[in-house]
């Protein structure tokens, strides 16, 4: 079943599950289920303008190259993981995990490769199956086919922790940046008489 609403304890929607695979007995009663999320990717740029440009003169613009344009669409993998994948895993995935139900996430190979390396487990120990697909060119048909690339098996909590934990950079780099911004706001760019942020960190 597709687009299945999932509610929390208070009846508030945690979102829709893209696909629910249901097992049922010979009387049609549900005996088990699993969830599949198809994770799309945000884009930056614009897809409407090139389409409108093409539609103005399809006969001569069918082979146009828009790649050099400043608004050429590009995948926004960072926003896709932070604003879509992580919240869905936290809310919908958290409910399913508490119910001890298996989950699968289907996503594009390039998107998967932008994620931190997930701690893998054996198939029988997995709580999530990451179904990684790619568009592979079929030279005979001159068409791209959606093709399974690999499946990665993980536990729920270690995978969620890995995705939602940022890689921590050096504190002093951020302090130096703050100091630069502070200096720019002072008259003539001179630092204040008080100790600088860098001095305070180093002391």
C-alpha cells in the first residue's frame, strides 16, 4: 500500500510512509508489515525556465545545452539528508523501530555516497536495508535504466546517530572566524582593549 499515514500516540501525524508491504493470512488478516521510504533529493537551481525556453521553439531547441547556465539544476544532497532523510528516520522511523518493524530506504547511489559511512551488520541482524540504485545507460536502447547497485544493512540507532552527528572541526578555526567578524565591526578594524576571543581560548 502507498502513502500510508502514520500517527503518534496522540493521534498526530508523523508523516506518510511511502510504501507499506503487508503480510496477511488466508483470511486476509494482517500478520506483519514492513516500511519502504523512497528518498528523493532536493535540487537547487531552476527547472521551469529551461523548460519554458525549450517550449518557445522545440524544433530548434530540442538539443539545447543548459549546463553552463547559472540556474542549471543541481542536487542538494546536504539539505536532502538534513531536512528530509534525518527527520523522516527520527519521526516515522522512530515509531517503526519502537514497534520492532523492519524498514527499507531506497535512494540514489550518489546521494548515498554523500552520507557518512554507516556501520554495517549481517542481513539477519539488520533493522534497515538501504537499497541503493543508479541510472545506468543502456547503449543499445540509448536509455537509462533504474538499476540496483547494492544493499547495505544496518541497525536503526547506530545509522541514525551516524547521519545526525556532524564531523566536528577545530574550535580555534571558528574562534578565529568570530574574531575576524568582530574586528570588521570595530572602528578602523582595530581590536578592542579587552582580550580578544583567541586570547581567552588560549589562556
